[in-house]
C-alpha cells in the first residue's frame, strides 16, 4: 500500500493529479465528470540529469512526441532484504518490513506481568558490518545500550529475538528508542501475558506492515501501529531503515509511510506558462518534470532534486523562467532555466544545485530574490535563506543568535509566518541582510508529535492545526 498526500491541481476545466502508476505518471481529469482527458505515460528508459557544476542541459522533450515521463518510483525493487532471504525463522515474511527512526512504541494493556519479544533483522543493504547501526532502547525501565542488530544476529538478513520479562504497572507497555549510529529499526513486537490468560490477549505487531499477517503457527499479527515518529518500510527491500543518522535521519519524530514505489511522491503540481505553452510542473518520485497541459507529453525533466527514497514533498516553485525544486534525505535543491527552441521543444538547463536547501516538507517561499525554507530532514534542521539566482547561502539560523529549528512556512502581507516543528509560531520580516523576528507565541494544548501542518492565512486570520485540534488567531492589522 502506498501513501499519497498530493493536493490535486484544478486548472480551468481540468483536475491534475499524480497517480504514479505504470501507465499514468500524471493524469488530467474532467473537473465535472472525472473522465480521463490524458495520461502522461512513463518513458522506456531514464535520462541523464544535469551536472552539479551548472550550465548543462538537464533534459529536453524526447524526439518521439508520444513518449511521456520515464518510470519514476523510489528505489528499484531488489532482492536485498526480501523476506525469502531472512534466515533463522520459520516466518521470514514477519521480518520483511520494519519501522525505523522511531522514538518510542506504546500500547495500552492491563496491569500485570508479561514477556516482551522484540524481533530484529538487519535488511538494509547499506549496513555491511558491526557498528554501522547502533542504538539504545528501554523496555519498561530495562535498558539495552549500544544495541547492534548485525552483531546480535550474526550478520545480514538473520533473524534475532530479544526476550524481556516486564511488569506493566500503569496500564501502558512502553519502549523508548535512542539513535546513536544510524536509525533504530525493528521488525515486530510481541507482548505475552504471564501466566497465559484467556482474558488478556497476546499483542502482536508486525512493524512496517499495512495488513494483518498470519504466521506458521496460525497466530495473527496486527499491522504497524503504536509507534511514535519514524517511517515504515513495508518490505520492498534495499532501503530498509536506510537513513544514515546525521545525513538523512537521526531518530527524531516524524517521517512518512516508507519510500515511494510508484512514479508518485508527495509533492503537488503547479501550472506555469512559458514560451507560449502551458505546462504542469511536478516533483515526482524520481525527477522534477514538466508536461504539456494540452496532452500530457513530457517537455523536460531534471532528476537531481528527487531523493533516492522517492519521498519528495515540497511543491516546485516557478519564477521568471526558472523552476526550483528541493527534497531532503541527502538530496538538496536545484534550479533549472527553461528555454524554448524553434522546433517547439523546451530545454531545462541547470543553473545550480545545492545541498544547503534540503527541504523536507515545510515548503519554500520566494521573496525579493531570496528563497526561505527549512534545510533538514528527519534529523531536524533549521531555517535558511539562499539566493534564488545562485543558490548561495544568504544567512543560516543554525549559526545565528536565535535558534530557528526546521518548520513550515507561509507568506502574507509582507511577512513570513513560520511554524517550527516543535510548535512555536514565528512572525519573520523577509530580509537579505539578516534574520529579523517580529514576534512569536506558543499554542495551548500542544501535542508531543512534530508540528508538520503548514500555517494558513486567510481574511486576516491565521489557522494552525495540531493533530485533532485547530486554532484560529486574528492577525489583521489594527488601525
């Protein structure tokens, strides 16, 4: 099962969305009837991207006008980390998926004694030996420090179960995880009442799974639930838990439901007019693309802003013939200059690419030639300002006098409204010279999960959502 968080684009009589399927990377639907107007089909082969030194052609429209977008789907499926390769268990499927990067797991259970079983296997192909994934966890007060899955299991794709007798005294079974090297990762959790009881069921959670699983003993394992933060990998292989701490991750709360296995990511399309032609620009799973609004044919593509996980969330930005797109997980932000050729083709030439703007999902705002947005992924980050034409850093609040952590951004009435991932709401004056803060406040009834919802300003009101609650503030200027 794939997760989709795109906002469809309504353009005239069309609705534009990104299914990312094998025969339709993007589609145009009739707004009134839902009838398919066109499909933008994947290409047969990937193209080469522009180089980081700039001034090179990213891509142009294929010679065959009926060919569309190349296949775009996160990492290609591989045998690495597949269920059939996990040894030391009668139920390799239980070890196929996983939850990684989480900070905790909790589950409401009756008070009493239990045996907790934690299921592990190292299935990320980026781990090649001991010491490359090390984390600590605490199971109901019992510490497990410097836990190394590879070392415990004896190698790659080998099952290992940690058994822990516990006593739950407050009605909640809880595990807390702390990242050290790479991210914490776990395959399954089992909680067995002691002694066995017909009135208290055994809890079985198959981490990373989207559906229930019945094992070789006929025991039913529930889909992924109970985790705080992190991401889930349903078991496509290759990239299980693969977000190196300090580069992509770091065990902070947050994350999405695994990486994309389709041509779709999480970004939303925009409509632009260039060279006498209307087109739709989208940051898909493997590339930033532009397609013809009339028929869906590919006009150009630029792969570099798309990260290897296919978790590309930020909506592209267009200004004065330049398109900018960005993603986290070790990628960055790149700008391409569009140019129209006499034959009607559109070229996208890279202006620059920078890893100093790895925008996760908070969005980017362009004001007076400056791009404002958060640089950082699951491991945190901070507000940064870069020059739109060059990609050079103008200022970086990681080094500033005030701490301005990663967050989501909006713009209204000459001000930047910035909501940090921790929940603080900031009012910022756009400035090329320095960071200028004009106000801040903390919302009431703040939850403990990361604040990822973007602030919204409309009709003099500021709207802030936090999980199941919504706050509205009057921000209209007073005369």
